[in-house]
């Protein structure tokens, strides 16, 4: 019994920690609709700066004032850094297509990672413990740390303060109004720019505060940003975007689940040992999947009053201009001749880029014409890779069979997950794809008997040489892209775009919107799967990382960088992103810094994506 | 065949400069190149000292005349913790940079991915750090060698000490990935063999880097074990220690802990380092053997810092490669592999051999107890556990390795 | 013979009866206007006819078959076209493509992944656009059209499945007065020529009394009057509702 009580307290403490990070993210999203990837970076910066102010500078005799003051000042500084980023970067791209800001904040993440390493070094930094709170309470015969007790209180206190801020101040009223209906606030003549900036300050301040308060709990280190960001998003979505109370509820639910699952003993089903206690990474995503399926806008979230139906009008998809068709034809011809001039390395790079071109094109198909952004496209890439590798490993399947098995498995995944996903829209849909991707990843990671766990499936080599494999990849990429392109111009493509443009109208002319989107989801999944299967043979091995978040992010970055609105966008994006990444890693150790800056520069220069920019220029020259 | 055609084309394609490297001349004077792949951006704390150790040995080798007059040079690549990136770098290093051999690897799956590449492309790969047993056993191959004492060896060293304790109820805490899982598996298996009657009353497998330490400590305490076997490291370890100390988890309980005595993991704990844990590690300031003193002095002189275990691993990887090259006198892969098999070399810790039977080096580790001295954790009552004493029999090993290795 | 037949239609939201038992019929070739002050239940009624809302009770029959509770797309497939109060068109398509998409849907082409849509039903689309006077704007993007033109496109789209019934929710809202009459004049001609039943709601009384064959009046969810325009104009209850509310036309 006492063990259960203490475990409940543990859950409460973790919930507070989670809530502090998530509430800032929720507020920022609620008002600005920005999916702020850099939130984890602000959290990490808050912890590092707090460490510097409370221990790093080597002051002696910190009292409680030094400790708490240090954490607060650090959070304020980070809040100002957030303001700076909002002013110089985000403010310029609010008008860009939805999710484009994600690209910019991802650039910030990369830059902060390298800067933090340069400033604070690679070694974990153990912060001071809170003065006067090093001891423990006695809770029913068990010791419970005083600081954890404090955390349990801080969560609700911050929640209460935020409530007062939102309900008792004019600023708070404006923020609530903007969360509910952005256009309305703009129409009332409120200076949106100031509102956004101040909201960004509060959000980053809270993130940094959350980071600083972790000092007495865990060492400050360079993985803090990535470790927290996915969890924070889950909490925000489960709670309902923009709902602070919902965020607390969600944090509580997830933290308690995570605490109590550790007490569940292993059991066996059909000879398979199931260890609930080991699956610590799954419940948050499982909760998110279940909540989104049952309550599409989160526990306490409301459907946005103006579901941004026409917020960014997608341009008309026209027939390919002859010059572009010629260019495409010429590039394919050049690729066919490539093995004559390129060395082995050149071929290798080209093969990898071709595979990612296919992956990006598949994501674009559902994101662009389909209007369904995915944060979890790696799931289908990974399923494709595992489909091929497991067929080879367990059934001795030849490569030809593996290249079929991969896309088939991915398509099955797409059919299963897509059925749930198409019931949602916008960021909620994207978050549900992420949840499913994490579940795929967890299975790959934890079902060791079949997938080999994190050690992966090894020895999946192609039955043809490197030049042959290059041609195979070229064939897959060219045929894949042409098929997807063909589908966009087909009657089905029109139905899909119609469903995206206006679900109301589509329904009124006999289009089954969900079914069309579901089919598009499965098609995109199967093409991503064929990219994954190729990748498996290309690398000779398959690992859970193929289905992990960074792969999803890579695919998303390619599509956004190239431009969602043009069919050539993902191709350009894949080439630029992969090319940059590949070459930067060779020449500099600070490749993340340079890549991050490059992404930010590209975002500012081409808010429609690179190909989108080119297309616009084209259109102007055409006089259309 | 294709290569000839390509060179021909390159020649006619006015790329005359490319031809300016006749292979014979290159073989005599050009440096020997090592392609080194590691997770520099994601595992920086361990790999900074590692690279220092590497460069120290490299400079020493070149200062003493290189390999038959050829300089040794390294191309470092960052795999960012992704096996697929590591394979790409391996391809790039071999195809574009024409390296003679590959080395490196910190994460186990990355080591395995490079090992797979090495086997497929018949290139020598000297795995420095990955701990997984699979790399030399179940997935072992002719072209892959591994320096650092493996998960099995580390567990075996701790089992030897744990078996001496008068306790039978054990709990385990390990990060939930292959390294943690196999460490626990071996510890349980070997301890049960050595001391029949031991019980394992609780197992916790927190996600790597994401431990919910309070809840984990509570779950372990609820089972009331007499001893705890810990495999967590880094930030997870620090969390565990803080929560465990405050909640009294370690009081009146024995703790056996893998790698915790390594300065990489002990030093960040500062004055909160646990006391009395049985650990494997590296008491860098106390090992006074001739080889080690020479290494330590050189390291401190060059970097104005003390060596970590990673420094030793980097240093010894290069030492092994240098000794192999001087022995085999060739950069032909098959000849290098032949030279590596059974290679004896002088490591910072003394004599080490790369076993012919499984390509595992016999580098050992130090086993001792942790203690706080002047507000810092250190190891006491330590001894050097020679790796060769903590490996299964040759017959068992041969049975585990694939037939075609 | 009535094309659409509504009996005992009811819908309430949280205890408030938005539509409280409504009966009416529309016959082929007839223009029937549904009028009533704001909040009378016109839009709720419309959404139940088209399948966007499920009635609490009552039936909707189309051509003698019960279509109550079917989804919009199924109702459309039986031959019901619709336009919206706020135009809903596909902004990323040209005018012609909007009509073509409806034609492709009507003719069962949308499941085709590899056919080229460009060549499909081109002439039919142009013919439809010609009828609403939009043929010369066929290659313009829908996103850039003037509002009145959008309404015409919607009309062409609604005609694509050769409907037997056209449901038009506030067809002239947001248009200039002379445009309004022109649009409804056009609708009337088309309805006559094709023998289509048209049910529309309207605020502009000039449009209502000028174009409708028959008018039904809804107030607080109940039908209070029906008949020819002169009959309704003279009806006491209607006069009470409208004059009492102080408005005779253009409720907003």
C-alpha cells in the first residue's frame, strides 16, 4: 500500500515537470499556430544557463536566493532569446504555408545544439541541489525527497498563476480570444505582432523555467532538447492545443501511467513474455493515439472555430511547363549516364539521394495534394525496410521478393493507421501519425526475437553490384515519382485535391472524403515502403532508427524545403537537404550549426520552398 | 573491368589532373589512411577524450617513423548516432577517400552496421568501443576485430565479486537496449552458475536517457533486494544515484555496477558519487605500471587534462593498428586481417592479444570499489582484471560464431 | 408528382427545437422559396435535406424513396445538386476543373488512379459553363474569381449530375442586387428547361416574389404559411412575422 502511495507521489512530481515544459508550448501553439520544434532547445538552454548561474560561475556560498534567483534569471534570459528569435525569424514567415515555420524552428534546434556544445562542453553537468531541500519526508514508512514534494506543488501553482494571468488581465483575455479565433482578434484592431511576441516570451520563459527546475533532479546534458520535445508535444495534444488545464491533466495521466506501469510484473501470452514495465516509451504515444481517436481535439481542446479551410489558398496545379518537362527528361538522361563519369562514391551518394527522392515524393503526395501532413512518415519507410529485411532473414527471400514484401507491409501499415488518421485533420492528424510511428518504432525496438531489437537485422545485401543497384534505385525513383505524378493528374488526384480544398463541396458532389484520403494515405505509405526496402538493401542492414523520429523529420524537411505546393518540390528538397547534409558532415564538425543556419537562410529567402519560389518566378515570366 | 572503362573515360574526358596519382608511387610514399567513424555529435562526452587518445598514439607513431616511412593519417566522420549514416561514411571513406582500413564505433548497432559493411566489402574494421557480444560472436566475421572488453567480460568481472557476497536476493536496473539487456542476461546466467540459489526479485529496464528515476527506485525498493546490479550510465546514472541516495535505496544493500568506475561516468557525479559500489572502471590516477605512466604523462603533457577510459581506448586502437601494420608490412586487406589475428601489442594496460578464435582483444578492466575522497569519487581496493580470464572457452566461442567467419 | 417530399421533420439542439415538424413538397420544374426571419430554422432544415444533419424524427423522400439520414454524397448520387450560402469550390482548380471533377464523380471516374483527367469530359464541362455564362473564364483559378462568378460556377457544378432537385442555400447572399435577379433568372430558365425542382432560401424579397413559383414560410421551426407569392404576401401570419420584426427584406 505505502509503495502505491509513494508511486502516486512520484507520478505527481513527474507530471509537474512535464507540465511546466508543455504549458509554454501549448500557449504558443494556441495563439500563433506555430509547431515550435525549438521548444526543447529553450528547455535545455534554461537548464544550462541555470547551471551556470547557480554553480558554473564558481560563486561561493549560494543561499536559497542564489539558487532560486539563478533559475529565474536564466528563464528570463531564455525568454528574451525567444523574443529575439520571434522578431528576426518567425515574424517574417507567419504568412507562409502551414507547418513551414516548423522548418525554421528545426533550424534553430540544430544551431542551439552546436552552440550549447561549444559553450558548455560535452560532459554532463551536475547541478546543485536545492538549498534546504536535500532531505526526505517520511511517507508511510518510505522516504520521499523534499524537492519532489516541492515539484508536486509547483505544477498546480504555475497552473493557478497562468489561470489568473489569462482570466484576470487584459493581456490574458486577448490571448484567450486569439486562441479561440485569431481572425476575430485581428479584426478588433489588436496589434497581433505584439501579442505574438509577448506570447512567445511567456512560452519560452516557461520552457526554460522547466529546464532550470530539473537541475536538482538530473544532470544538464546535450540530449535534453530531443528527450523532452516529443513528450511535450504529446502532452499538449492530449490536453488539447492551447488548453493549459488540459496540459496539466494530460501530464498527470501520462506520468501516472509511466510510474505505475513499472510495478506491473512480466507475464506470458502464448509463450511470449510480455513486459509492461519495459515499455516506458510507449504509453505516452498510446495515450495520445487513444485520446485523439476518441476526442479529436484532445481532452479539453475545442475545435478551432474557423477551421483554417482557406487560410492559405493552394495554387492551381497546371500542366508541367514544357521547359520543366525537358529539364526533368534531361536530368533522368544525365542520371542514366552517371555511372560512366561518376566514381563509386558518386554513385553511392546518387543512390541514396534517389531513395530519399522517392521517400519525399511519397510524403508530398499525402501532404500536398492530400493536405495531410505527417510527422511519422518514417513508420512506412521503416516498415518497408523491415518487410524486406525480415523476408530475407526469416524466409531467405531473394531481393526481388524483399522489394515486394517491403511496400506490402508498409501499405498494410498505412491502411491500418490511415483509417484512424484520416478521421482527423491538421496538426492533430500529424500528431496521430507521429504516435503510430512511435508505436512502429517501439515494436521494432522491443520485439527482439523477430526484429533483433536495436542491433537490427544484418546482412541484407543486394544480389546485384553497386552500379546495378544504382540503376535499380533510379528505376524505382523515376517510376515511383512518375506514378505519383500521374495519380495527381488522374481523376483520383482531383478527388483528393477536392477533398483538401473543400470537404464540404467534395461531399456534396459525391466524393467520399475519408475514403479518398485513406487511399492516398495507403498509397503514400506503400511508396515510402518501397523507398525503405531499397534503403535496407542499400545499407545492408535495418535498424529501428529507420522508423524513428529523426527520419520522419528528415522527410518533412525535404518536402517543406522544396515546397509543398509544387510536384517538383520534394525532389528539389531531397536533393538539397541530403546534399547539404552529406557534404557538410564531410567538411566540418560543426555541421549542425552550418546546416541549421543554411535552413534558416533558405526559409527566409524562399518562404514558399525552393521549387515553389521557382514556380512563382516561372508563372510571372509566363505572364499568367 | 568497369574501373578500367571509367579511368579510360576519365582520361579522355580532359580530366587529366585526376590521373596524376599513379598507384605505384602512391603505394610507396602516400600516407596510410584510417577511416574513423564515431558518434561525435551525439556521444561527445566520451568521444572527446577518445579522439585525444587516438591523436596522441597517431603522433607517436608518426614521430617514430610511421610505417616503413609512410605516415599514418586519419579521416574522422560523425555518424550522429545513426547506423545508416555510419554505413554511408564507410562507403564514402572507402570509395572516395580510399582509406586502407576502417575503425571506430561507439554504439553497438553502429559497430554491427560497419562490421556488416566490412564483411560485404572485404575491408578491415577495427571496432574500438562497441560493447555488444554479437560483433565478435553471433555476428562475427573475418574482417572485424574488437578492442574493448565486451558486455560479457564486464559482467563476468562483476559476477566474480558478486558471488563472494553473502547475499542471494538481487535486483537489476539496466537501460532498455541491447547492451543493458545482455549485461543483465549474462550477469544472471553467470551468477546463477557460480552461486546456485541466487534469486532475481526485480528487473527494471528504463529507456536509455529517459529514466524516471524516482519511480524506478521505488519499484526496486518495493521488491526489497539485498543486492542491485546496475547497468545505467551517464545522465540516467546520475538521476538514479540522486533519487536512490535521497530515498535510501542503497543503504544496507550491495551494488554491483558496470562501467561506473570510469572517470567519464564517475566524475560528473562529483561529491554525490556513491560509496562502496563494486564497479568496473579505470582509476587513472592510481595505475602505476610502466606502460600506463608513460601514456598518462604523455597525455597530460599534450592535452593538459587527465585521461579518461575513452582516451585509453582511442590510444590503444591506434597502437593495435600500428603494431599490426608493422607486423604485416602491407595494406592489403587480407594480409592485414592475417596480421590482426593473434596480434600481440603493448597497450596502456599491458600485454593485449587479439584472439584468433573470435577477434576479441584481451584488454581488461579494473575492478574495485567506489569511494569519496576529497569530495570526488574514486576507486579503491582495485585490481586489473585481465580480459583473457573472463571469456568463455574456445569451443563455446567457436560454436557461437557463424561458420563462414 | 412531387420530387421532394418532407414529412414531420424535427431537429432540436440542446432542448431548443430548431425545426419543429415541417411538411412540404416540391414538384418538378417548380421554384420553391423557403423564407423566414433569422433563426427560423431554414439552414437546419436545408442541412437535414442534404444529409449534413440527421433529423430527430420525420422523413425526407426523394423521387418516392426515403433518403432520411443518408450522407450528402449518397443523396447527391441520387440526383440532388446543392449550392452553399458561402460558396464552396475547389480553390486549387480552374473553373473548368471544378465542373469536370463533379462530372468525373457523377460518371464514376474518381477511382481511376492512372487515367489522365485532362482529357475527360472537357466538352461537357464547357457546355455546362456555357449555360451559366462562365465558359470564357474556364481556365481561371477559382481562388481569384469575383463572388458572383463563383456562384455561377457553383451552379454549374450543381448541375453536373443532371439533378432532379437543386437545393440552394441563400444563393444570392453577398451579391449586388442586379446580379441577384440575373442569377435566379438563369436558375429559373435552367429549371424549366431541364424540369428540375428547385428549393432555395432567400432573404431578398424581390428575388423571392419575382422568381419563385411558390413560397413557404418558416418561423421558429414551424411552417406558418405557403402558397403563391401573392398569397403569401397577403398572409396575415407572414405579415405579423415580418412587419412585427420590422423588416421586409434583406434580413441582414
